[in-house]
């Protein structure tokens, strides 16, 4: 079983930055792909970024150029750097990981952007 713990969310003004962290209870070196998702009130959860064990990244069009995903295998942590925050980025941000054919989710961290 894998536990994922997100942190780093908060209230920030538009134009500001945040760095979210997702700490895993297992070695993320063994996890092929880890993803960051977000869910705004009344909306479906959507993928914003993902990163493979080889460091390949993928981003939703809406966040390209503002979001950067990275991973530190030594710390078993994946990061999401969010710059130039917009009010529409307000959501609960979740990380996930597929490990041994099971998909695991963290509890989420709230990001609120004020205009």
C-alpha cells in the first residue's frame, strides 16, 4: 500500500506562486508515473501535470508555461511549482501514483487564488 501526502497549498494573490509537494511512503523510483490533478467546486477532477520515472513530463494546455512538475527520487517526493497563479487555478490539488496495478491518491491540498 502507498500513502501519498500533499502539502504546500494555501491562499495566495493572483500572480503569486506556490510549490506543492507530494511525499510517498514508498520509493518513487519504482513508480512509473505520478500525476497532479485538481478539482474545482462543481467541476470534474482534471489532470494538470504528470512525470514519469525517466523524467518525461506532460501538462494540460491550460497550465503550460506556468506549472512545472519535478521529482526527487531520493526524497520520494514529487513537486508542482505553480507560477503566475490565476483565480481559475483555485481548486483542491491531488497527486496520484500507480503502484503494482493499484492507483493511489493523496488527500489533497487546497489552493485558493484571490483576485
